[in-house]
């Protein structure tokens, strides 16, 4: 049974470095496209960052068996003259999120907009379950907090890899994680998906996932460097990828299946989170193989390799070894 479930055969010997320049060119193209989209289209910030009104209502009629008329409700909301309004069905199919843009007139203006919605919907047909106000100042503070969260996570990843391995590996891990985060932001920008606090959580989660995948490969690289001291570096890196390929594919596929279930069945409220995670798993698996290891070829030469990963060489460098 275990042999039937094994996705990658034992002792694989795939030459991943055969297409390293094509892979690097593809990664650069993804990064440039992401930067271009972010510079021209930007992110479609949700109400968490832009400010506005969030109302959660339950359609009492549909909860009793009637069909939810989201189109008619959208038309009714459009007649209120409140500017941009977005409606989103979620949960069991009876609940609706109503997002309304920031209204003029401060808090009184926001309250007046909510009362308009209450009057238009009525309290007999709809149950108002939640009303939230997000001001533009709070939105700006959340933007800065989200940005700092991503920056500090990258710094933390670099410091961890530096202490766990060596400095070239830390630079490499930073490069890989930044690549994965940038392309995910580019996906949000290109598709103009709603970018909110849940999206920030997805970015931080995929940064951790990308790091986990990278550490597994790096750990085998370090082990093989000590075991095969005279093996050419490109051949050694390729062997390390093959050694961890079964674990990488199995873990990524299992995680991806769980995320796809959320993406297709959990509703639109967490759709942005699930899509970011799905993309992050795919690009993270790709980058740990085709971006990280080829980049190590330029960061580690034979002299650094002997110094970092040969204990005897470290002793001689410190003046303790050698005849």
C-alpha cells in the first residue's frame, strides 16, 4: 500500500539544473510583471484599509427555504445613493456582507448610511448581525502595521537561517521568501482581488511555509556538503533536491488539497486567503528547487564551502589544526 501511495520513486536523479537559466528567467519575468502590476494597478484594498462600513445581514426568507435574490438586493442597495457598494454571499448561503464606501460627514454620516440600509431592507426580512465602521486613519495605521509585519518576518527569517546555517543561506532564504511574497502580491494586483487583513495573514503564512520548504532542502545540502566534500557543488545541490523531492511533493500536495477545499467550498469571505495560500504553495515549491539552489551557486565557492562546512577547515582557520 505504501508503495502505491509513493508519488516519487526512491533514488530519483532528475537534473534540475539543466533548465536553471530558463527557470531564473521565468522567475525574473514573474517578479518584473508583479512589480509592473503593483506600480500601475496597485492593490485593491478592502474596507480594512480604505475605511468604510461593513454590514452583515441574514436573509430570513432564504433561511426558511426561499431563494436568495442577491441581484435584487444589489439593485435595491444601488438606489440608496451611497456610492460604491459591494455585496457578498457567504457562509450557509443565507448570510450577506454589505460593504459601503466611506461616507462624508464623519460618524454621523456613517450612522445615516446604516439607517438608510436598515430602512431599505427592513427588520422583518433581514436580521442585522454585525455593523462595523473603519475610518481612513485606522485604515492607514493597518496598512503600516501590515507592511511592518511582512518586513519584520523577512528580517526574522534571515536571522534564523543565518544562525541555523550560514550567511549565504540566509541571503538565499531572504531572496526566496521575498520572491514568493512579491509574486503573490502581484497576483492580488493583477486579478484585483480584495486585499484586507486576511490577505496579510495569508502572506505571513505562506512566508512561513516557504521557509519550511527551504530549510528542508538547505538541511540536506549542509549534510551532503560534509559527506561529499569533493563532489562538484552543482551536482551536490542537485542530489540534495532529489533526496528531499519525495518529502517536498508529498507535503505540498497534501497542503494544497486542504487549501483547495477551502478555496472552492468555504465561500468568498476566505477566498482571497485560500487563493494566496494555493499560489504560495505552488510558487514556494518551485522557488525552493529552481530559484534557491541555483542562486547558491553564485553565493558559495569552493573556498567558502570548505570554510563553512568542513569542521577541519574551521579548526585550521582558527589556528588549531594542521601539521
